């Protein structure tokens, strides 16, 4: 799965980085849900007075999504011959 990262300055002027944002196809059933969750996540980070320097969107999704949906979104195919 392809992921991207986003870097911005919060309300206080500190640089904040959000990593592991999944890149989905236009016709994906999870595209809208991921967009809404990302906007909510960034808005909460933006308003924090003392944010961390780096956040993982994947870890955030692990906490807020239902587990079957999370597994379906980030599923990794089995590797052949332990490669």
C-alpha cells in the first residue's frame, strides 16, 4: 500500500508532520471515510498547544476504526516463500 505524509505549521507556528496516510483509488469504498477522519485528526492537532513533532495517521486509525475495516484497508498479501 502506498502512503504519504503531510507537513504543516500549527496555530502556534510549530512544524508538525503526519505520516502513514494511505493513498486510495478514486473508487475505493474507504476514500470518503479516510478523508473525513484525516480532516478531523488534523484539526485536533492544529488546535493543540504543545503538539508532538510527528504523528502516525495509521496509529490513529487503529484506535478509531472498527478492526475488520482497518484490516481490510491495510491488508498485506501473504508473501511467498517467506520473502
